[in-house]
């Protein structure tokens, strides 16, 4: 970002410990938000040629892709900006970072004379997170216990579990490492990790 962008970015998010009742601190699951994908809808259309002319560090090649690419360097967040006034923002590691990035981008537009009308609507489409349960998981046993799960170790070493509440997909490895996708809110990630830990523990699928 340029020096004229005086909105300080939020501090990087640290890994968060999931508070599972009765589990000692050294064995509590730890969660990292890796990426938040969101759409931003503006009330007016945008002149992408004008944005490219006034903000030289953007990428715009309409012959190859209809959107303009705007990259923030710290934190590393990318926005795909479309003529319709829609943006797709990726790379944020927290909702705070996401909101900051949208404000910073729109402020840059306004300072360069790009008209922005009304208030932007931010809609989170997907939160991707990683987690470490800090236990060893018996995936063979877990595959029998978890409904809507798939485990084919000959093809892939992880178990795929589609959780109903919250509605997310978990990719679980025997090491206790996990990937969580499909959440719409940060608290859904922590709820999913808390739920899966309790289910695996109650069914004696962890060591």
C-alpha cells in the first residue's frame, strides 16, 4: 500500500486454542484461520479503465480476464474488481483483516477520484482453516462412527467428514491435523473443531 493509506492494518491473528471442557491445555485443539473468501457488492458500476489509469500498481487485461486485480502487500490480500461493482476478496486471515482491506481499497479508489456510492455489502463465502487436535486419530474407527464420512486410505490418507452443524467439511488425518472448509463465520470453525473432538473422544477414536 502507498504511504497515503493511513489506516493501520490489524495485527496478525495468532493460533487460537479451542476450549474443550476437561482437556488439559497441552492437549487442547489449536486452530489457524488460513483464508477468508468474500464478495463485496457496491451500489454503482466501476470504470476499470479509469481505475487502471489512476492506480498504476493494479493488473488489468480484459482480453484475458474481465476483472481488475488489486493486491495489498501487507497483509497479502487480493481483490478481483469487476465492472458490475462486485469484488471478490481473498487472503484475509480474520474478519477484521477482511473489513480493513475493503476499507483500504475503497479509500484508495475515493482518493483517486473513483466514485463509490452507498455502503458496500460484505458477504463471506468461505472460511478455510487448519487445526491440530493434538491427539492421534484412529481413522478406521472414526469412519464407522461419523455419518456422511468417506475414508479410502488406498487413494488418500485423510478422512473426509461432512458435518451438519455447523455445515462444514472436515479433512482429518491420523496425526490429528485437520483442514476445515465451508464455514461462513469464524465461530463456526471453532464450533466444528470442538464438536469433532468431543465426538472422537466419546467414541474412543483418539489416543
